C-alpha cells in the first residue's frame, strides 16, 4: 500500500529524517514510535508532500511525486495531522460532511452514521461547533472526518496526544476496529497504544529507524526500546 525509500527531511541546518525506508502492507497497521524530535511528524509530512524531502514514496503502486496533499487525499492517502485542524466554526456534523467531499469516486467504507456508531459520544454533539469540544472529542471528529473520506491508507499523527486516559482508551479501541477495514500508519508517543494497536512498528530516534519488528518482537526487546524512548515501557 505504501512504500517509502531513502526518505530524508532537512529544515535548513536541521536534519529531521535520515535515509528512512518503511512499508505499510495492504490491511496492515504500522506505527512509528519515538521520543520528541525523533522525526515522526516530519516523516508523515514528507509522505503527504507537506515538506520538501529527498527519497521516493509509492502509494498503491504509483509514485506520489510532487502531488499536493489535498489531491493525495482524493486518491485515498488521508492524513490526520497533529492538532486536528477541524473547521472550528462548523458543527461536528458539518465537519464530518466536509470529509465526504474528499471521497472522490471511491466507495465509502464509513458513512457519517457509522462515525456516530464508532464514537457514540459524538451523537449528542452533532450540532455543536467544534471550537467548544474537548481535545478528545475533537480527535474523534478528526478521525471520523478522515474515515468518511474513504481512505485506502489512513495516516494519524499522535491521536492520543493530550487526551484523558479514558479518551485514550476510546481512541485506541476505535483504532483496533478501524484497522480491520483500512490500512493505517500511526505516529505515537504513547508506547502502550502503539504496541496494542499496531501489527508492526518502526522505532525512530534522531531521524533514523533504530528498531523494527512486530509488536511482539518489539515488546520482547523492551530493554532496548526503553533506551531509545528514555522511559520504562515494561512498567508503563
Ligand atoms: N518547520 C520546522 N522547522 C525547523 N525545524 C523543524 C521543523 N519541524 C520540525 N523541526 C525539527 O525537526 C526535528 C524532528 O521533528 P519532528 O516534529 O518531525 O519530530 P517528532 O518525532 O514528530 O517529534 P514530536 O513527537 O515532538 O512531535 C526536530 O529537531 C524539530 O525541532
């Protein structure tokens, strides 16, 4: 579904990503895990052509080249950026309807009603303007808006960031359901969520992939993972 080769991202003198290669197979959920500044967000932005980069990106067998992010979304490469970027003055329902416009001619897997089933707490908020939602509710709308756009690959940047423990659980459970229908590339700092949801992980530090493997393989090497992340994963 996604084949990234030798990706590098530089911001003037700052090197954010160095010679990174990764794949996401059809129906796979892959996580990029790593500490602050590891280059995870820059990797997603480069895949979506939101930042200049070297290297190649193929999506569904076709080189992405310099295709703009909004056009990529119409081909099914849908990116939910950190910070969600909802239309603050539009209601929950209107934001979800906007997502449908990015669908193109692809058959939708999720309707707007399916999103209310995936996140039942949004049902009562359908007429609420998004600026007044909690961070967790906004994240649910952002994921819902991306899902109604019929992604073939859903790229999510830190969906659990800043959420209450309860909402982290809600989002993790939703991701477990979403990955049964849609390929996912997930950026996470929450190691538990990444290990729980992803089939396979890449662990990044200082712009490079330092470890990769299935969630089981990564969990089995938790000592090494702790060293890269600077935290005790086994105990978290
Ligand atoms: N627009 C930018 N201009 C300059 N430097 C940047 C820019 N965006 C990111 N960087 C730098 O590039 C490096 C990688 O940042 P990036 O946001 O990709 O990491 P990350 O792993 O996503 O971190 P976090 O989890 O904190 O978001 C960092 O050193 C960061 O300061």
